[in-house]
């Protein structure tokens, strides 16, 4: 009799623990403790890079993340130019002050002949959006692999396109310095300086 009572109590305790763990897991995810949210919160714009080359196999892993990104109708109009040679980085420095000494820079662009175009809204097209999704995948995968990046819009698009002899239908969107962060690299702003959801989300 005592043994049966003990088993019932033990079973009840196990059930309670399981429910608590389940609820706890849900609460943790809601509070942003999932692996993805941890990565998203940890990632910051790196503006100080170590004097250390980035292995090609690591770059390929980063680029593969961009390759699985969604694009409008899966047309994949994006292009990523990988600048690693000293002469190419020097050319880039003439059109942007924002390389921050990174050993590699990714130039993101899109082919305007391949992007999706809205048939009923002239001027609405997907190139910039497609590139932005791809670049976000790349940025987060880089952080996961221990690499630092910064998203740079501060460059002279038309001059860069001319310097690297891009086709007339290829439009640049952003450049992304990438490399191992320097030991003293830190975010320029605390990542907690975010507006509350009720300031950016409108429920209908």
C-alpha cells in the first residue's frame, strides 16, 4: 500500500516537473532566450577588425547562408562580390570611409533585369528587398561563426559600379566589411536601446 502511494506521489511530482519545464521553456522563448534570439541580440556592428585573414571555407559557409535566403518568386537577382585583394580593397576605400580595416568586403547588388516587378504598380520592384534579406542571412551566419560585420550604406554607388566595371543593369545596395573582430571591438550603442513594441507595431 505504501509502495503504491509512493509511486503515485512520485508520478505526480514527475508530471509537475515536466509541466514546469514545458512552461519554463515557453517563457524563456517568449523572453528571447532561444538560440536565434540570443544570436540576434549578441550580434553588433563591428568597426574594429583583427589583422587576421578569413579562411575561404569560412567565407563559403557564410555565403551559403545567403544562398538559401528567400527572394521574390525565387528569382534570385542578387549578386555578392567578394573583395579580398589589396588592390580591390584600396579601390573600395576611395568610395567609402567605412571599411574599418576589414580584410574582406562583400558588395551586394542585384540584376535589375532579373528582379520581380509588380505588374499593376509601376516602380514597385523587389531588388533592394531581395538583397536585404540575403545580406541579413549572411550577417547573422557570420556572427554565428565568430565573424564580425557591419552593414554599410555610406558609399558612392555609381562610382563603385564604375570602378569595378559592373554591368549597367547591376545596381549596388550595400557593402559589408567582414572579418574577425578586434579584441577591443564593442558595440557603439548598447543593444538594449530599442523602442518598445508598442512604438513600432500597430495592431489592426
